[in-house]
């Protein structure tokens, strides 16, 4: 199985959008206090992906097998808090692999591609927010050298 990874193109949005939408729906069901049904609308996700294509500090990658898009990941470069050792921070998000292609190394390949991207931009620290319910993504991150350093807490008031 040959995995090819490249940047997201406008023509890919029609394929990637339902993958992202499904992921957002899973998050909405698991964390209804954080998301709204309106946040997973096709229009909002399309705009989100289109903006990523033109954002100089963002890169969305897609993984292909036999010309079929089977996964995606988003890499964004941000300013790090002033008290960090690094002044730039890589923020990795929206890692999705189609269910029928999971556990075949695609997620790891996507993570490695973001690491290459960050290195090429002079970024040496990567952050990723993974929800507590998403144990498979947590395990994948740990397998790829990430360590859990803190947790976010939310309260609706």
C-alpha cells in the first residue's frame, strides 16, 4: 500500500469536507457544551478549509491511497506565549483517517508530514489538543513521541 501525502487543494474540499464534518459531529455529541449544530454546517466547514488553503501560517495535508483521499491533518503556526522557550508553536489539529483505513500507518504518516513542515518553517515545538473521549488519537500521538503535559477544563456558566 503506497501512501502519498500532499497539500490540500481546492478540488479536494468536496472530499475532505464530509470527513471533517463527521469528526466535528463526533465532537459535538461527546462535548455538546462546546459545539453547536450550526458549527458543523457544510458552509462553515467549507469556509474553514478554503481559508486554510490561503493562510500563510497554515497547511492542511491529505493522505492518498490510489488517488483516493483517506486522511487529513491541519498544521498551523502560531506565536508561542512569551514565557515559552520557543517563540513559534506548531499547532496540529483535525487529524482524520477514514475508518476503513485506520491502523495502517496513515495517521503516523500525516503527523510526520506536519513535523517536516514545522521544521522547514523553523518551528521546534508542537502542540495538539485532543479531547478526553478520543483515546485512539491520544494513543497515536503518544506513539509518535508526543507527551501529555496539561489538560483544558471548561465550565458553561
